[in-house]
C-alpha cells in the first residue's frame, strides 16, 4: 500500500479540524519561500525530534511532536497511516497543519464568500515506523516549513491542535457548560493565554465529538455504552426489548449495587414515569427507602410508551433480574395501564395509590365543591386517614356524599370502587415503609433534571444518569460513615433507647425515639380481659380518637414480619413497634 492511496487518520485525543487535503508533495522552492527554523526555540534538545528516537505508543509519538510544534509555533495533524491485515500500525506520518493545497472549487464561480486559504504545502513532517519490535521509531523528520510564518510564543495558545482533550472530555462528562469549563481551565492555568487554546476552539472540539456520536447513532451509542459498563461490572444487567422491525423499544438496566439494595430494602417500592422534553419517551424509576431514610434507586427504564403491554414487559423483566423477588407494596399514581400490569404480573404485591395524586385529581374534578364548601377537604381527608374499621369508613363516606349532595358524582363513584388502594382503613396491616405517596419518585425525577436536559442525546442521558447514581451512593456512604463513627444521644436515659442507639442508624434511631416519646405520653386504659387476652384503649397525647389494642400474654398483636431485623441493612425502621405497643410493654 503506497502513500497516495492511504486514507487520512483522524486524531483521537487532540483537537483536529481539517478539510480535504492532499498528500505530502515534493517541495517547489520556486513557488514558495522556505523558512528556516530556529531549534533553540525548543526548551531543550530532548524535546526536538531526532531520527531513531523511540516511543512506546503511537499516541506518545503524536503528543511528543505536538509539544514540539507548540513550542516552535505551528499546529500538527495525522496525515497518513499504513496498517497490516491485523490492523497493526506499520507507519504514520504527522505533518504541519498547513501541509497540502486546496483543491479546485467546482462550484459556480458566483457565491457569497470564500474560505481563507490555510494550506501552503508546508512540508514539515515527522514519520514513525512500527515495524521495529514493540516500539515506534522516527524514520524521517523534516524541520523546514514553506509558505507560512510560525506563530509567536505569546499566540501559540490559539493553535487549535493544542486543546487538552482529556480534561475537556472530563469536564463535559460532568455536565459542566463549555463556558464554565473554559473559565475553570483558565483559572487553573493562570490566564486564558496559558490554557493552550481559545474558547471557540473548545466549543468546536465538543461539537465535533458530539457529531461523531450522532453519526454512530443514539441506538448504537447506547448499546456500546451499556456493553462497556457491563464489562466493567459483570453483574450489571441491561435488557432490551425490540419491536417487529428489530428497533429498540424498551431498555431496562440494573447494576449489582441495585440488586443488593433491592434485596435489603425492596419490600416497598415507588414507581413513576416522567417524560424527556422534546424526546417524548417515558423514563421510569423503581425507587425505595434505605436504612438512612434516603431514597435509593433499584432500577431504571427508558420506555417506548406507557401502555399496559409495555408495563407488563417491564415488571416481568424487573422481577426476573431481581431473582424473582416482587415487593410487598407498590406505590403508583392513578394510571390505568400500570394498574392492569400490576394486577396480572405481580399478584402478591399490594397496590397502593399515591395520596398526593388523589388530592390533585380531587382538586381538578371537584374544584367547584372545594370552592363552595370550606369543610369538604377536612371531611374528605378524614375518610382517607381517620378510620380503623371498614364499617365506620363506609358510613363516613356515604355521609359525606349526602352532606354535600355528591351521591351522583361519577368521579367519586369511580374512586370508591378502588377504595382498597387508597383508604388507610384497608392498608393499616400493610407494610408501607412510612410511604403513602410517590413523593420519593417525584423528588428523584426533580433531582434528575439537574443532571440532564432536553438537549442531551440518549448516550449523554445515560452517562449523566450514572453520575446521579454515583452521587446518591456517595451520600449513602457519608451517612454510613457517620453511623460507624458516632452514636446518637438519647433524650432521656432509658435502657431501650440505649440499646436502640447501639443498633440503629441515626435516622432510624430518631424515628424510634419519637415513637417512644408518644408511648410515654399516651393514656392507656385496660378495658377488659378474657383468659390470656387483654384489651387496651390507648389515646395519644393531644388526640381525641382512641385505639384498641389486644395483647395475648407477652405476644403482641403485630405481624411477625414487621419485627424482623437485618444486621446487614439496619432496616429496623421498617419494623418499628408503634408507640401504643410500647405503652403496653411499659405497663407490664
């Protein structure tokens, strides 16, 4: 393969913008002026290329010549490359950026403007050969430049190939804007002149890099990204569903830490979707709460739509990835497609509706009622929270409808048919991890907006979402470090609090201590006994409504699953005894 047929190689690490160019041609001294180069401009002899000088890699040779060019005052690019049948590099030519000549313009002679001429057949070049064992050796080096002046040292920072791509890429991956990134690099270097490039070239470099990603395609880029992440983390799973045309429809990804978190904290999950602006595709998160009462992410999905069939695929795939475990309780909004998928796929899960969404929908459908009756909200809220017996709840509900003349209201009628999913009277025995709304999902979606925006393509979206995951885990690590290095202080000295402070995280201890305070402030009355069963009536301080609790000897009327403790995760928050049970314990 000769030089005339070899394609040009695009630089991988330094900024390289070059249009059509020609091969290195013999110098014609009659047409161009040969400019002598003062090699003393280089800081030392070691920085001047020499025949037979060796490099471990092709990139090392490029960087060496690039540093030399910067000191002398010109810009370089990769010109030609020859490889063997296995793709191993045989030789490469690095040349002055002004090498070559502009080809004849075949357009109409009448056009608005012409680009300035930048190619002058400079001739300066360095050629390395890779056939000398494992190293690359300089085999040809031309010092002289023809047809152009060199750049003075004080202006060398404007030369485009001197952009430090590694730092530029790192700042871009962190989501920092180009202007802020350039300002940071300027401050680190001491001034704009010392950065090594100008702001316009930095923006062009980022644009060029993103253009290459777009050429590869959103789908191809995402697949390559996920495959690379799976190589880094073999336990990371990504599952892709394709449509009838073999195009990507849905993507679910879960890593090893998400699986561990779900095994410890996945008894209750909140599931919600949000839409990427200008893209239209729903983005979904499975989230829960950990032993520091922080929101934790169990999995993420990019969906094609929000139909029942899509959610059926998603819930099935998620359960398979989590070794078949399904949550005890799932919190969602009032989406009919989600409800259908959960009813058919996760039969053992208790589906609860987000109370906040119910309030929002009530404000929409009953706006005239809220405006006309100031006490309606209080009565509506009472039906949701205040009743412990189903008979009392239904009596209060129908009384509310009659009081405000809403017996024929269709929306309230539909809401009543699914009352088991939102009225607390039907969920008091259901483990919900102190969650009654999808607020954690809403909150994490709002946090996500700080990491991604509508301008990001899919590949950038995935990359920045990984930053969010890493930041959340760092916050968990900080909370864990705090727990390991300190012990919470009890507000009053009782043995149960001393024990709790030694086994609970700070956040869970505060929750337990609050329940214990309620227990000591509660009024407890023994109402009756039958053999070994005792009936108590408990009234919390400041509350008018009392609660009935039945105690069978020393065993409390509590679901045993609520008393489990995990020494690995500290999930004691999810198994805290209610304050009224603590009151009974104190009486015995």
